[in-house]
């Protein structure tokens, strides 16, 4: 409310319930922006923020308490719960939104809201404003400016509070332990979906009932498909298994990738490529500190990978020219990281005024270099083909440098092989 300013108003709606099929709904997941501001985990809700309003600055429109609905579907806040448990200054039935909200818009200069996210909400807001305009001869003044709420809100979400970091550390801890479990149970003859089941089992057993994103469990050549989620392949000795999976703790995500040998021992080509990716990740993480530009980590990873690819014979030429001409891209085609928070690819600008932004304490990002050598890549020796490797950790920018949140999942060659040899 400080950021939107007095004489203005901000509105944001909850996520809707979405139908999966016939009369079955998908599990409800609250809109991240709405939950960030309210902590209110119900659909059919609208939060209103009006700085300086004497009757209360934070108003929540939500469902009234319904005893029958509570019997069938469980507890919900109702109007009393909205004020008592969620600190709303006032609460009104969501069914009265059309009657009450236009009065709150009257006389306001600017309306901040998530523009374009919900066409139905966009249409409703314009109707409310036009209704006020139609009464201009009675002295009513409609807002004259509609502004996206997201730039303000997403910049706020980019910097994590101590309470948020507590949730992210918990998500990271549970997710790392699940990756350890996957390494321990992995063996040839299993299917990718069985490993996925082990991951989800550990998440739920630890009290985290939602995955942060669909788990990637990719054996052998499947790891060369970046967002592979079929998870139906059979595990074979001699192949690597790439797992990209994380749990969600109270709407906050972890995002970890580990790659390891199904047999428990890396082959020599696998070991060479894996160590190269690990070195690239170390070089990138070294760049994570306050004042460093966002792209420094990616540039460090690319330089390390390109040098290594030349050393191993997968690329030929001068390092600087290879990087300039992006000759590494057939083997490494994605960026080295992204913001992490309530969304696995979290909100926040990467550039400000067309320049890469500098890192600041409280930001959390992933660092995830990789190498992917397609089976049909004829430009490299056959021993490299069909190998896909990615190593990903979640990193917090601290006042003096960085903190890796996901150290619980081993990633050195020695640590992985030692873990997988334990019965």
C-alpha cells in the first residue's frame, strides 16, 4: 500500500477451481501473488487494498461460511475467519462484489491490478468503472488510470524474508533427501516412473504434499530432452539417470537436478563429461554474490564448458571465438539459472533498463549448467553420444556472498558412487 500510494486502490483475485474431468477438480493451488499478499488459500476471493481508508485498508471478499459445504468439503474461513485468522480489516461476501466494489473505486485516481491475467476480471473491472462514469453528473469520479500491479508485486517477491527462507530451506531439505533416496534405490530393470514414485513418496511422507513441478526422471538418451516428463523408460546398466525434481513447502519451491550412473559407477566418458558440468557449476556459483551482474554466472559456466569441450575433442577452435559464435549451443542450449520462490520459474526482472540487473542479498536463484549429446550427433565420437547431464542447486544471495540451500544431495563423483555402493 505504501508503494501504490494514497488515493489509489489495488485489486487481486484468487485462483479459480479448475475442472479435471466431468465432476472432478484438479487439486486447488492458490495464485502465488494472491497468496503472497494474503495467505488466504481459498478460491472465489478478491483482495482489495485501499491506503488511507478509515473503515479499513485491507478488505477481503470471500465465500460465506456454509455448514453444508463444510460437511462435504471441509473447513473454510467465512467472513469471520477472514478477519480473525487472516487479518483482513473487513470482509464481504464474494457474491456482493458487484454491489460493493464500485463504491470503493469511486474517487480513486489509479487502479492497480494484474492486467490481462483473467479476462473475466478485466471485463468486470471495466464494467464497474463504466458504471461510475455513467453517474458523473451526480458528481461521482471514476479512476482515470489502470496500472499493472505485477511490477511492484514481483519486485517485492524477488527478495525473500526470513519466514520465506525458512520454507524454502525446508523444501530444499526434503527434496535433497528424496534425491538421496532415489540414488539408493536405483537399479537396472526399474522404470523411470518407479523412481518418480520414490521421490513423491518421500515428499509426502515428509509432509510436503505437492511437487513444485512435474518431475523429470530421464534415463539414458531421454536426458537429452530438456523437459522430458513421460517417465516411462526402463533403467539400464551403463546409462545415466537424470532427475530434476523438487517439493513445494507452503507454496515455496525447491528445484534440484542430479545425474548419476544407474549401475553405481560412472564410465570414463560419463565421468569426464560429468566432471566438466560440475566444474562449470562451481565456476558459476562462485559468481553469486551481491553486486555481481545476473549474467556473470552464465558466462562463467559457458566459458568452463567450452574450454572442456575443446579439451575433450567435442569442439575445435579458439575459445573466445567459439563462445562468440555460440558453437557450444548444440550441447548446452539453455541459460544457467532462473529466479526461484513461490513459482519454480519465479517472478522478477532479469534486466533493468535493458541491462542485466545486479544480484542483491535475499534473492534466490538456481545454478544449473548441463551438457546434452544427442544420440544422432555425428560430429562427435560415438562414446559421447546419448549422454545428458545437468547439475542444479538452489542458491541464496547473502550479504557477504551466497548460501547453497541444497547441499543435502551429493554431487561429486566420489560421493555419488560411495552412496550408491551402500546396501
